[in-house]
C-alpha cells in the first residue's frame, strides 16, 4: 500500500513539473507568435498625421498594444549592478546596403529644392553657392552660429561639483602637505592657500562638468590639460583591471591620472576581414581621432585624449609597482624593450608590445572623477550586439524593435533616445561596432548626456562601411535638429568633415593620426547618414523625425537655419 502511494506521489510531482515547464514555454513563445501575426500588417506613417511624441506614451492594452514583453524589458533595464558593467569605465579601481551613393545625393538634392526642404535643410553639399573659406576651416566652423549656442543657466543641481571660487583651499586643513600647483617656470611651488583657479588642470576639468556637457566649447583648461597629458612626468603605472586588452593607468606628478592604450597596429593596417568585432584590436589612434571627431560634431562627450611617445624603460618599467606588469618585460632578439602584461586577449609573448628600441606610441585619455566622488551609472546599449559567433541580437531580426525601446524607461521620455541617435551617428562615422554599454553621471538622473567612452575599436576599416551600425537611426527615424543641421553643415564642400578632421588632428604630437583613406571614408559615411535621414523625412514627415532642440536656447531654430545657409566668413585665427 505504501509503495502504491509513493508511486502516485512521484507521478503527481512529475505532472506538476511538466505543467510548470509547459507554462514557461508558452509565456516565452506567446510574444513572438503575436509579433509574427502582427507583422503581416505594415502600416506606413502618413505625413498628414500628427507628429508622435515618443516622450509621452499612452497606456494601452490588448495584443496590439505594442508594450515591450518581459524579455525585452529585462534587456533594456539598467545593468549598473552587473559585475562587468564597469569594465568600460575610466575608474581608478578597476540596413542592409543603402543603395547607390549618387542616387542618394540626387534624392537629397531633389528634397532640398522643394519648398519644405528649403526651410529645413541647410543645402546640398555640392551647392553652387559654396564660398571657399580662407585660412582655418576649423576656426570658421567654430565661429558658426550653430557652435555658439548658450547653455541654460546652471544651478547647483546642474553642476557635478559645487565649488565656490572665492573660497581658498588650505592644504593644512585638508591634511595634505604635498598639494602643489605648477609655476610659470614649469617647477612646482608649495602654497599655503589655493583658489580654484590655481587647481591642477585635471581638477579644473572635473569641476567644469555639468548636466549638459563634459566641458565647454572654448574652455582654455582643456588645451592646457592636453598639454599636461603629453608633458607631465609619469610617477607611477599600473595595469587596469577588467577589459579584454591591456590598458595602463598612469599617474602624473600633479596627481592627475590617464588611461594609456599602447600602439598595436600601424596607421596603414586594417582589421583583418575574418576578425569578429569583439576580437578586434583596440587602436590608440582611434581614441585620439574619436576625441577630435566628438568636438567637431559639438557633442563634447569624450574625455580629452592626447597622443604621447612613452619611454617604456623610464616611464613604465622603472616606475611601476605592479609586479605582474614588471615581470612581463623582456628584451627581444632585435634588442627592443617589450612587455605584454595580463589581459583576456593579446597578452602573451607572441603579442608583445615592443618599442623602438624602448619608445612606444600610445593614447592618454584623461580620467573622469573618481567613482567615490561622482558615481556613474552604467546602462546596457539597447542596440548591443550579441557578442556571439552565430547568434543575432533581437534588434537584428525584429524591424519593430525601436517601438519597444521607445516605451521603455529611460527612452520613453527626455532626450535619452535622441542621445542614442547621436551616439549611433558618432559610431558609424568611425566604424565602431563595439558599443555594448554607455554611462551617465548618477547625480543628474536621466536628464543628462551620454558619455562616449572606449572608442578604440573605431577606424578599423576604411574600405568598408558597416551599415548595421545605423540600424537604430533607420528603425527609430529620430534626430535632434541641432545634430541634423550640423551634419549638413559638415557635408558642405567649403568645410568638409575630412578636411576639418585633418586640421584638428594636426595639433596632436603623433601626427598623422589617420591616413587619407580613413578621412575620405568619413565623408562617404556622412552622406549615408544624411541619406537615411532624408528617407525618414520622406516617409514620416519632417516634424515627426526632427526634434527641435534649438527653440529653447538664445538662438531660435529659424535663426540657426538662416545663419547656416549664409556663407562663412573668412578667418585666419583658430579658436577652440
């Protein structure tokens, strides 16, 4: 009798288990089946319809509600608590092909000629009204009204650190006897009191961070800081924990810190065609070029980066206290000093970094404030790739993926979705496929900019345009008006993005940073971005695609568009 009861109990347990499994399978499959049944209806947006406000979603129910399913919500939520979420931080511790290009330009030209296009577009890049700019094109660009917009008045809630410049800093009160500032002769003198203006440049950079930008357009501290990155004496070196490739944390005499990425490829080398994006090399010149591109686009979301020629013996091996790093130094058969450190990829004798004989190029990216002082939130990029050899991400197979993103916080309100579009354009111009996470400053909540960190896998292929990077833009068809106008301005022949980049990169010590094919590729990709936006406007209407972010500033949108169409004044002086 007991044996029969025991068998019945086992059968009952088994049935409960099977029912639970079936329910889980049904829950996971139901949203996909719903999407397939709804995909038969492809209802295009009519231009006569009212522009959609994706910042305010309407509560809907039923199978056609479009609300993101549980799986998608899990993907899009904040991943700042993941163990690996801060691997990209500068922390102290740790479309298918878009068609023929000539046809695209003709479409842009045709659209610009009609009455709506004349109001909304600056003008075609090949316009006959182009006036050649004499002197510095970069200076002419920065004198343009689009680059002179003023920020809203800053309150204490809008600045990362609240510092009263009238208050004197007393090292004795702070129990720091070695605080010093740099004198005019380049030596260091100890002062009893320091005003905020006398702080080291890296600290003044940190103090200047606010809700809207990492640094202001014409902040002289940035130029001084770039000089510091190249000239300051390196006092200690340590390997950065996390990440797939070797990176070093360098500390300077003025206590500033920077992330050093050593040279792994020559300027002429392209990423091998059989390499996956997640196993590509991180290039030091890509980090430098990304910083300059970010400034030209007027995003100012990349921390300052400068190239430096480092003596591996005196400035790395002799000053490091990291025994693991020190042990990997050796002399090659060609009598060059080499090391390889410890990391996931390319840290072995076969992939050693060798000097000539002990000099090596590298990029130095200024550190953001310590996480203990200014916490940052790490978010998973909604259009993150699968990082798998065979699997595809959801956005690659679901053409309506953006609709789910737009209904998920923080993309359902504010400017976060538009900032993702900015980042998409930025990555496409560089050819960067490795944008898995992004960061924001926690203090500012969701109403702030995205920090563009870790750009080392950009500028890998000048002969190929990876149009899948533009999928977020083609799926969402949203862009800021300021970004749209600047892109059209940079496509003008008298300015030209490649020429501006070439001029800007001339200021770096490791010039040339990019070879000519990479510069020309940016012009080609810029035309593709404008083509995608033109197709979006044609399909959904200008008001639905272009979000007006200029009307709240001192210069109105109409004034910006009119000024953009005007010829550029010749200039010979450069102002940054």
